[in-house]
């Protein structure tokens, strides 16, 4: 799927192995940034490439949001902001307005 880029939420029951822990940005609501490989029987066959799993703390709603992306070279904060922008563009209230007040 060359040229296809995605940032989405990861299902709670997704099976994966952590391949590498990535550097966590300072002063952000991102407690985890990992390279993973899906291990489910069908998903591993359908998508054998590495993916990035970013855990985000949504302080306004007091919940964790787990994002999945194939954007391996962007920093975690940039990926989260892209997802939040797209969600708002589609009028999905994933992050509260305070999220966008944080510096990039």
C-alpha cells in the first residue's frame, strides 16, 4: 500500500508485540510511544510491517487514547496532532479544546 498513510485508534483487544520503545517527548501528554508488530493470525498476514503505537493521556476527559499509525518518522506529538485535527475535521469530538492550546 505505497503512499497510503493512516492514524487511527487501536482496538482494545488488538494483539501485538512491542519491538521498540521510542523516545517520549517532554512536557506532553504522551506516556508511551512504541514500534509494534501485530500478532493476530489474520492481521499479521495482512499487515506484516511495523506500526507505531502512541498512548495519549486526555486530561480533560481523564482517559487514555491509544493511536496506531504507519507514520514511523514523525514524532509522537505530530502524529497525535494530525489525528486530532482529522477527527475534528470529521466533527468527532475525540479531544477537548484544551488539547489544541498545548504547544506543538
